[in-house]
């Protein structure tokens, strides 16, 4: 018997058939995951900025060829770059953004499976929304799993790579 904590927290949508060797509680309580997440965010922020600048410049020059038509997309360059960067890398075979991979983290769902594109995208959107309200990020300091609010909302677990 795993106890009441396990039954109340992990019983919903939990598949542990013993074949994948995944226990959603592994490495979640590790406070170093929060520090690694912060460092990964800094790395990803710089990378998204560089990618966004490249797309911005391409659209800027593309506006000359399209008589200014592509300039209408300029305000959406950085949000869309951040969304697609996070959604593609977190749902891909690497299971995390390049910053997460550099910090030894992977993103999986609560059942231990890779994230879907839409779940990864929703996680990214909720993350950037939570960045507008920094006290929301303090949730990770006050729960035993050190998961953030957008992790709970999307069912995402960030853990150390096995």
C-alpha cells in the first residue's frame, strides 16, 4: 500500500503498470529542480530572443518584397516564436527546451509519457502569463513537489533526466 498521499494525489489519470518504471514522485521533491528551471529559463530567454530577432529581421526585409504586407506580423513575432519554440521542443523527442536539456531536465505528463504539442503549448502560454504575476511563481516553494501553478494546471512534471 502506498499510503493516503499517493491515493489522493496520483490516483486520477495515473497509469503505473510497472512496465515503464515511472513514478511521478521521483525527483519532484528535489529543490534543485527549481534552480535548474530558473537557469533553463535564462538560457531559453536568450535563445528565443535571438530566434525572434532573426524572424523579425526576415519579416522586415520581407516587407520590402511584399510591399509592407509582412510588417503586419511584426507585433506577433516574439510571442509566436516563444510559443512554437516551447511547444515543439517540449513535445519533441528531447522532452524539453534546449535550456532544460542543458540543465538535465525533462518535461513529461503526470503518467510519464511525452507531452502533446498542445499541452506543451498551453504550458508555455500559462508560464508566460504567470511571469506577469511573479508571486504566482512562489507556489513552487510552498508545495512538497516543488511544481509551479502552470505545471498543476497542465499536468506537466519537470524532473531530472534519468
